């Protein structure tokens, strides 16, 4: 069984054991070294976090590491992972299983949910499908992770939030933008000060080359590049009308009839 505790001092008076730093845990137990921005997210004590970051920024890796650390340091905790589809949840869970195995724990399911990890301390990490009717039934959720949140339907988000009521659990969501609509956009723009907001454009990501970005800029439309790689909310996404066009259609200087 993995020991996350610090070494006990060799003295007559024993000091309380403390957990190792989460960044050190990621580096020495999970096999990857976070950059400065990722380390800040791992160490953050924020209960609400939203990562608006480009593809290949490491959103899934960081949230998986954060979830595993939470699960191992808080026995009997429940962590749920939601995505637009079962396949995407499975991809996130695959990363988590790989990390758990690197930490010296043989991953196994909880016996009830196909996409799940049961840890020796009784904590569970469960991947959910992107269907509102099938995500219900959980309670006392310690941490909720929403992957590709801009593409998760509002109905699913509304089904998940009540699961945090009893435990007063944390929410971490991450995505690239998908238009000016949906709970991901609304949270980013209007969620309030309780949310830790992290913007991670590709131009500020050290492992994404300038050559690749220039190739993408040439291959994509201007708006698509700004949204996928610069983390800007452009246009309507899945909405029918562009919110900016709607706002522009109104003239505040005109008097009502």
C-alpha cells in the first residue's frame, strides 16, 4: 500500500505526520514534473476551479493528479469525472489508472461501476457517461471533475451539482472554449470571485512549438484558431445566434414607444 506520509522523526517526542507536497507527489510518485502554472493548480486550495486552456496544455493530466492525491489523502472519498461521452470519460480514467499504477497501486474497479478505480483506503474515482439520466444516484461527492466542460450539456451539469450538497465538495472543470454559451462560458464570465480562473493559451505553453502553431494558424480559420489555441470565446458555439450580434442589434439611445 502506498505511503503518502512523511518519514517519522527518530525522537522520543513524535511529531504529527504530514502528507508530502502534491507537486513532489506528482514528480516522484506519478512520474511527471509539472511546470510552474501546473504546480500552482496542483497546490491550489480553491474549491472551485476552471481551466480555460488550449489542447495539449495538460488539463487532463493535472486534474487526474489532483484527483488521485485527493483520493489517497482523504480516505473513503468519492471523486466523479464527467465528460461529454463515455469514451472521453474513459480516456481521462485511463490516465488516472496509469498514474495509480506508477504510484505502486494495482488499479481495480469498485465492483459497481465499469469506469472506476477503488483505492486501498476506500476512496473511489468514478468516470461517468455524458447522459443526464445515468449520472444520477451518487451523493456525498468530495470532488467533481468535468472534462471538456464546454461540450457537456447544461442538463448534465445541473444533474451533477446537487451531488455536492452534503459533502460541500469541490468542482474543477476544464475545456477549450466552444462559443459564448453554456455553463462553462457563463462560469468563466460570470461565475464570481469564488472561482479560480486559469487561462492557458498555446502561445504560453512551453511544450507546444511555434512551428506547430504557425501550421495550425494556416490550416484553420481565424476564429477557430483563436478559440482552440488562444482560449477566446468566439461566436455562438451550439447556440442559434451569436450573442455579440444580438447585443449589437439593440440601440440603448432610442426611447421606448
